[in-house]
């Protein structure tokens, strides 16, 4: 749970930062005021994904800066379940921290910056080692939707392999520079999810709530698809027609977010 | 846990509603008094199914109105683990809410109304995304009972596919109107369980305790059947003779309900 | 946790029952004083097996009466996780309750009585729906030990099928009379574990601590054997020579019991 | 949580033992003072591995004595989740306890002593029944890395079988003497992990934090590799080139340790 007092302090500090336009030791690392509710959602996203088994000690979640599309916000390097509002750092799209205040950013922040650069429609990015998903990145069976709540996968799930990038860092598998991040973003293309071979996945959305939803149901779909394969025989996948119809249909997204946030933040 | 005070208030309100026959802002949405113990069981069913992993953020449970067979009772759209007595709404069998009081009903309520219309023997309906069950709806292996506590599946488990319904809404897969609900109810026929391809299942019973039991042991059976398939070779299923014998035999149902309710409501 | 006060009361009552030789409404149903530590171990066994996922809402554990080998002690019909000392009933070996005091015994108590009759070496009996074990009772692959802690399975794990008993009750699958219990006990023969097809298993031991150990590691072994089968190829099972050597070797059983009891009773 | 008071007392006792060079009843069994932070990490390692499902009631963790490479430190025989600083015993490399004070050491301590003798680079040893790993010790598929965090497995994972040792104790499968321990250490060779057929594994590292990391991600890798095998077809393993590159690359190890320790010790 985020202590209300802590949030209140953050709010004041953010307001000061915006109003005074100056950076001090007490100033949170942001170029413009961010609505604390957006920060709270980002903190919630970290914890929700840990609670739901998508993130473990690693992985990270970012949002595009609400009022500055050339910036993004993401926790310092910290296990997601431990993230609080004061851990959120700000980056430009080259993934340089704006005001690190001694905090250490995540090595693979370039995943985020490069995707925000190529995908103006994306306002939230998640990188995870989603356990049921990893096997689909190293086998020959493509991930395809098997349950309606994961119908967004109907557009296809590309697999990215760091070895395909001619970069000295590619053998170590981490997305530790812009070239690797750019390659991954290109492989993701206009899709919501791409697998990273032998590593995990990247999930994007128009907002953090939808990205969290996509990440959770990608993991659920992987479990169900693997179980269906083990039962054997041809699988009756969600069709392209169904996927497209569902992309447009009325759905009840708030219901799941309300539950997840309550479980993760205790409120 | 339902706070006793909250239940007491509900009881009074229900009594008033019944006695005065008038709807006010404080009046629960019910045409006739409902014994609070029945509401408590419905609330418990929601939480039990969440605790036991049958329901997640979605899915819903309803009971037929105890004193008016042309009505049913079901929570507003809310994650089942969060449901309390004050969330219960009343519907007619066309799935129109009687007195919504601004509360939003679930999109797929037509599952419930159409089944109650066709099945006078049914007094409780559950719709879930029961995770071990979903793979059986998209593969070619029929669900069959492998453990005695799921012997009720011996009558067969039909699979319903929304694409078989000539309705503009069928491609989006949700049972969002009476035509889709009716089709599902017809596919269910006189059985306790039907699978919904790429979606989940529907489970019915003569009362909510039995429906909960059926839903939990359908999930258990799916896990065990999948495990047996993975081991390989022919499976020694529960036979029709055994299923029929068990339908008539003495059993100890109260024992499981007592445990589940205690775990779910903390009392 | 068993409240010390409750145990103290039980002790006094047991002493009275033994000393006065008369049954009153306050007298626990036992013909002779039972050391409360033995009752506590029986209560612990119920809770341990529930905590470890061997027992769910059903299943039961008994011990032979410490001072009267023609009697056994077992909880009334109650989910194992809820069992306390005051729920323990006493039975003769025909599975008649000695002093039920209105408490309802379990339907399948005949499993226990018939095994105690045929196996003088057995002082504890467990019946469970051990989830990983059930698939081995309905497929053609025999359970065999794959990990040293389950080496006791080297003597073989027979499978009993209620349909092999010429009894009107056999189709309903429950061991609801002495004939079915006797048949199961004969199939168990001199082994520690027998599977019950489409139902679960029965596990016996020289004392309740060893029977609990056997039940837990039978479940563990089933999980590991199924996983090994899924990986594929021939399995390097624990050999008969190893099983026999381990039956005689020094081992450190108290360590696991200490942990399990602490987790189950909170002390 | 280790109570600070308890640690403080241990510190004083350790200082006394070092300063006076004499053993008294109050003296912890160590020949030289050990920084309490190192003991705390060893205690944390026990609990972390239990929390993460690598250790159950059995298994053990040791560290080489920080100031005396001919000694090692390990808990008395106790379920790892229960270990506190006062349970830590000291051994020489022949696995003789230095000052047991009536405490019972683990039967298989020879695993530790023999590895420390042969591997001067190793300062921490873990023996576990890591559940997802066991099946790989009894089937024909070698463990190979499938996820970047387990890339350290690229050097190969040998399998040791106690039956290959010509020793009267080998049939009982436990590493209960130096000959068996030596054989296992030789099979491990210069690798970080060796499987013990039908038993578990042994994991070593340059320090206890790295050994814990290796043990946890060996378990994770086994789960993922088994899942990939079940999906079917050729698996795209982490290559030798990638493994070697990652051995040298910058990584963020402290982040996981911080989380694991917080979860295990509550601080």
C-alpha cells in the first residue's frame, strides 16, 4: 500500500517542481507535473504484475510522460513488488535519465525509449520474463489466442532474437543499447506483444491499464495454449474474424483493474 | 467476511421492501423478501469460486429468486471475490434488471436468464473461465469423469461455439443477447455442465451449493484428465453405470460446503 | 493451533473416563485413556496433510488405539484442516462407533477397520484424493519411485478397483461397507500404499508420523514421475536394491515432522 | 526474521571465542570470529531457498569460513525455513564438527567438505531436492539453458549416480561418507551445478548470494525446459557463445538478492 502521506508529499514536490521550474535535491526527476493518480497507476502496475506472476525480481513497466511525449517514466532498478512513487525516474526517448539523483536505472531501459519513438500510439511498455510465455519463444509453435480475453493476440506474436542484431552486445542477450532496442521495436512493429527468445516478452498498450491487461492475459493464454497442446490434436484457435470483432466490441475492462489494484495496493 | 451489521441492515431493508411493496432509494432491488441466508450463500458462492481458482476477475453466479421463479439474483458487474450482499441485483428472465439503482449489470447476464427459462429444475447458474477446463473446449478430447467426485459428468459435456449462432454479435464471443443465451441453453440441454469454446463454461445445479460443487469438481476433473492424458495410454474413465449409481447414492456434501464457506467468509 | 486450554480439558476428561470406567455426556468416546500427545499428533496429521495438498475437503486419517489394538481413533466427518481434539471418535474394528455422542462418522470408515484387522503391523491409516496420484490409478503406467524420499514404493503400488467387488454398493465407488473395505485391504496386502482407481489412495504406516511421511512423498513422487514421463524416454527408477537398502538405513525423519507440525499447528 | 538481540548476542559470543581462544558452553562453534552479516546471509539463504520452493524439509546450505578456508559453516539438521544464527555449526573439511554442543549435523555434510576441498574457487554449496530439476536427473534429456538468467548452465550439467561408487553405503543413496562426497565433487568438476540421480542437485558459487541465484534459476530453467519439451519440436537453447558472453557482461544481481532477502527475513 502506498501510504497516503507519502503520496501527498510526492504531490507537493511535483507541484513545486512544475511551478518553480527549478531542480533541487528535493525535486522529483520530472520536467513537468504529473498527476499523482498516474504515478499511482504506474506503481500499481508494477505490483499487480508481480502479484499475478508476470514479473519476478526483474522486469519493468513504464508510461509515456502524460504531458511530454518525448519523455517516459519508470522505476529505478528495483524488484517490481517493492516499487513506490519515490522510485519513479524520468527519461528522454534516448533513455537518458533526466535527474537520476543517484538512483540506478535499469540496464534494459532502451526497450522503452525505442518503442516510444517508433510507436506514437503506445503510452505504456512492459518487459517481463512471463514464465509460461518463455517456452513459446524457444520452440516452433507460434503463440495464438485460445481464450477470448487474449483475442488481441490474433494479429500475430513476433519473436525477436538478439543474435539477429549485428552488435557487440547482442551475445549477452540484454537490450543494453539503442541499437538493440530499435531492433526489438522494429520486430514488435504494430503489434501489442513480441516474444524475446530465451528471455521473455515485451507488451505495449495505449495506457498502462491496457498494457497490464495484455501482459496478464498473454501469460494466461500461454498456459492454456500449452495445456491444449499437451491434450493433443488440432486446436480450435480464436479466429482473425473473432479477434477483429472483439477489438471493436464493448467490454468491461475496469472490473479487472479494480480487482488487481485492490489486491496489489490494498485499497 | 460479511459484517453482521451489514447483513442486519440488508435484512431490515428487504423486510421493508416486501412489507411495504414500494421501491425507495434505500430499497434493495428485489420484488419480494429474500431470506438473508440465501443471499449470504450467493455471496459465499462468489467468493468460494474465486478462492478455489474457478473464477478470476470475471465470471458470475446467480440463483433463481426463491419465491418468484420468473426472477433471478446476481451481483452487479464486480470481481467475484469483492461481492457483498449489497451488490446483488434482481433480473427478470429476459435479463432486464428490476431496479438497477445505477448499478451496472454483467454483459453476459443472458446466459442466466435463458437457462432459467429452459430449465425449471435449475436454481443456480455459474459462468466461469475455469482455467483447466478451457483447453477441453478447444481440443478434440471430450471431457469425461476421471474421479468419483466429478462422476456427474458421466452424462456428457457438450461444447458450445458462439460461431454456430447466426447473430451479428456472435463473432465477439460474448453472450450479450437473448439469442446467444438461448443457443447456449439449448446446447447445455439437460446436462449440468457445458463448455464454451475459447471462453470457459457454464455450470448449473438444483441449488447454489450443488452448482458450486459441480463447478469446483469440473475444474479438478479437467486437471486430472489432462494429467492422465500426459501420462499416456487408455484411460479408465468413470463408467455410465458408476455415474448413475452415484447420482442416487448417499454422499456427504455438507462437509465440503462448510469448509469452503469458512475459508471464503472467514466464519 | 490447538488451544492449550482445550487440550488440558481433553486430558482431564480422558483421565476421568479411564479412571471411572463410565460414560457420561462429558466423556470423550474412548474406552481407555489416550495420551493427549497421541491425539495431538492425530490432529496434526489431519492438518499437515491438508496444508501439504494431500487432503482437501475430504479424506481421513486414523490411528490404532494406543492401548487397545481392537479399536481405532478418527475424526468425525469434517474437513481435515478443521479437525480438533474434540472431533476424534473411537471405533471398533468392525467400524462401529463406540460412543458417537451425535457426531457423524465418515462413510468410508471401513477402509480403516478392515486394514487394522488384516495388518497388525499398521498403526495409522490415511485415505486421500492425493491429486497427483489419481492419474496413476486410471492409466496403465505403474507408480514407481523416482526420488529417494519415496523409495518405500519399491515394493510396488497395487491398484484397487471397486468394480471388482461383487457388492451392490461397488458401483457407487465409496468404501461404505466391510466387504468393500476388506477387498481393498486384501489388495493393499503388505504394501504401504495402494491406489483406488478413479478415487485416490490409501497409505499405511507403523505410526502416524511415518504414514504422513509416506502420504506426502507418494504425492511428491507422482508429480515427479509424471514430469519425467512428459520429458520422455526411459526413466531411471529407484531400484529394488536401493529401496531395500534405504529401508534399513539411518535417516532423519524427525526433521520433516517438526517442520510440518509447526506449519500445521503453529507451534 | 532474525531478532537483532539474538544477533547481537551471537556477535559478542563470537568475539569472545576469537579473543580468548577457548571453548566454553556459551561459545559458538567457530575457531575465529565471523562477521554477523555473513551469518545473516547464510541464514537468509536457507530461508530464501525454502520460500522459493528449492528447499523443502530437507536440503542444506553452507559457506566456507570467511577467515579459515579449511573450515565451513552450516546449520544443524533442521528444516531450512526454521534456521537461525544459533543453529550454525562449524566443520573442518573432513566434515567433522568442531564444537557440536550436542547439536546434530546433517548426514550428507560430506557433500560440502569434499567440494570445498576440490574447489578453492567455491565459497558456498547448496544441496537441494529442487523439484523441477529431479526429473532431469532420471531421464535422458540433458539440462541446458533456455532462459538468459540461467545461462550459467551453458558449460553443461553433469549427472551423478551414487550407484557408480563402489561403497557399501552407495545403495542407500545418501552422501553419508567422504568417498561418496568425493565422487560427487569429482563429477561436479568445475561446473556450477550437478544433478544427483533420483535425489536432487548440488549447486556451488563464489559466494552464497551467487549460489542462491544459481539454485533458484536452475529450478526455473528446469520448469521452462520441461514446458518447452512438452510444446514439442527443436528447442532454441542459449548457445555457448551467449553463455560465455553473459558470464562476462554487466548484470544486476543485487536487485534479486534484495527482494529475496526481504521476503525471507521480513527486512
